C-alpha cells in the first residue's frame, strides 16, 4: 500500500512534466511490487486546483484531446475528465479520511469540522 501525492500523479500522467521520469520510475517500482496506490480527498482537491491553473498550458493526452475536440466541454469538465483519467491510469483508490479523525480527540474533530 502506498499513498500517492499530487505532484507524483501529475508528473506521471503528463510526459512533458519536468519530473515525469522520476514519477514514472516511482510508479513502475511500486507496480513491480504489486503495491496498491491510494490518494486522499485532499489530493483530489489539490489535483483540481493544480490542473485548473495549468490547463491553458497543458498538452492533453490524445484520448482527452479527442473528447475535447468532439464535445467542446467547458474547462471545469475538462479538469474532471483529466482527473478521472489520471486516477484510472494509475489505478488509484481514493480513501475516506474520516476514520483517521476518529483516532484523535474531539478537539481535532472540532477543528476539522470548522
């Protein structure tokens, strides 16, 4: 089991990213060990933010480019498509983080809620 952070996901998925080769080697090593990949809901939020900012300069993968040309979706939809494709390409499971907060006292839960 391995937690995959935002920068690894983005660098792996986009082959023109500066750290693509490093991310590819990390993911290949984990896959070689049959390690299950996980991300948190916060990672998804970070992906949405990062991809939204980078979208005008991203070189879209061919399968996403086809969808964009055919359907002409708005930017928010393109970001959703990209994130779904990223998670699928890495076979990432997004875990619920609520059980983690059950391990702490109520002060943490109150902070978490607000």
